[in-house]
């Protein structure tokens, strides 16, 4: 356990911030297509034969092979870049945006860098803050966290307003108060392991109503036999209670647990991303159900009324935006026929009612686009945290 304080910047009138159009990074509007590749699309130069841009003959169906709907209504306006960062700072890759009990919005990025895992907040970026608090207009309220993390992944906020951050680059989990004071540390920095006091690229933290801590452990080895694939449970003081899960596709088995969330009944929703499903458990690890209808879950948010928001940032099927004639039809992130976007429905019965589609054209060029993390405010506006370096707000029409 650690109780040291970290540098905190509170935003006042003396600090210049970006304008009202957010702070998108250089890849935010690219859909993951490098400029050089985009200029060659449709020419066939430098690789296999390609179809002209926009003329790929394969179209997505109305329902994916696993039952994710692509044809639901979208009651939201197009996403607008959001979050006014300090002058000169642009968003790096992020997987996390979270609503706090006081209505503010917290975001964590990889210290302005693109990518995930590794040491995105190390080296020259060790003096860059990755944690930000905003009001719903996008005004920056405070920022901190420089030098604390190796490569942060997801941040969640408990009912007391404390922050929980999974550092998948440093193999640790942190509890911080809203001013950046570290209250609890789990795991061993830089040690990836299978022990009961170790993690291997932890991804997310969910806090039960009684304060018990649930950690999704295992971002590494997606689609392979390596890496952890388990949920770790601790009491509110960090004492180990239990763990469940292993690599696999059966009930209670996992392959890249990418996100966790509780519903109003205290059921734990686990985004089992490489298996293209959500699994639901009680707090003792008993399997309740599995849902494929929300797509490939990179992020899950469940509000107090059990409205569930699921961000699918990765579904693809082997085709690329260069329109290549033939590519392998199986592999990591393949979820045949599913359109990327944010699906919205009910955590009570699993119904899916609305869909905010990814504006990037199919077939997708990038391994990840649009929202990897998702949340909503009290007025129902949706916020997406993009791996390609942006935070977007989707206002209701």
C-alpha cells in the first residue's frame, strides 16, 4: 500500500486550454489508414490487387453471425471531439471515459502517445499527466498522474468518488482519491505473473456495493494459449478473496477480459472481448448468462436505470480498407458481419434498442477505431474514448 501524493494541476483562469472542438490527436479522423496507404488505395501498388476505394463488393448484413444488430435506430447526433486539454496537448490513445457520482467525466489516455501496453507513459512521457477530470461541457477541471503509471488502460469511479486505474503496462491496480493521492496499490510493478498477488496486463476494475474489488486480469495473449484469463476478487482493503476463469470459450472461461461493470442487482458484467461476448456472473463467480448481441465489447457502462452501453471498436473479418481480394478469414478480433459502434440496450433483459455506428467505412482498415471506452451523463449524452486519439460526445437529437 502506498500513501504518497502526486503532482496535481487544478485548472484556473491562468491556464490556456484548447477551443470548443476538443483536442483530437493526429490520427483521430484517419480511421487508422496511414496517409501514404490512403493515397494508394485502389491503385494496387505496393501489395496485392485491390478494389477501388468505396467499391468493395461485400456488404455487412443487418445482423451479424453471432446476432449483433447493425440496423437499429440511432437517436444521436454525429460525434463531436470533446475535452479541452491544455494548450499544445492532444489526446493520445485512450480506452477509458467514466462518469463520476458528482456528474463529472474522467478520462485517462496514454500520456499523449498512440498505442497500448508497453511503456506509453515512460521515458520522455514520464512528466505528462494521463488523468483528466471535466465537466460535461468539456471544460478541464483538473489533471494529474505524471510518473505514476507505465501504460494506463481503464479508469473507473466508485460511489465515494475514488478512482480505480488498471495499469496494464505496469501490471498493477491503483486506488486514488479525486486529488490524485494513492490510497491502495495491488500487484507488483513490472512483474507479470499468475500468483494471487500478481497480474498480467490487468484491464479494468469494478467495485461492488460493499467495497469488494474485482479486477479483469489478462490483456496479453489474445487468441493464443498464453496470458492470464481470470477475474480476481479482493476485499475493500486489498486482501485476496478468490479468483475464477481460464483461457477458453466455455462459460466462465475468457480470452481478453477488457472491461467490467456492475448492474443495479450487483451482477458483474465482463466484456470477454476475444470471445465476442459479454459474460454475466454473481459476485461469487457463478455463471449466469452470456450475450453476443452487443458485439465485440471493448467498453461497458451501465447506468443507475440499467441502461447498458457497449462499445465495439474492433469487430472485423479479414478484409481491409485497401479492398484486398483475399485475406485469412479467421484470427484476432474477427467477429463476422458485426459493424463497429456503440450498442445501447437493457442490462435487465439483454434487449438492444439503439446503435451509434462507427463512421469509418467498412471494411475497416485499423485494428481499432471509434470508441474503446464509453459512458453517458445524466441527460443521456454518450461519450466515447477512441484508441485513435480522441474523446467524442454524442448528443441526443
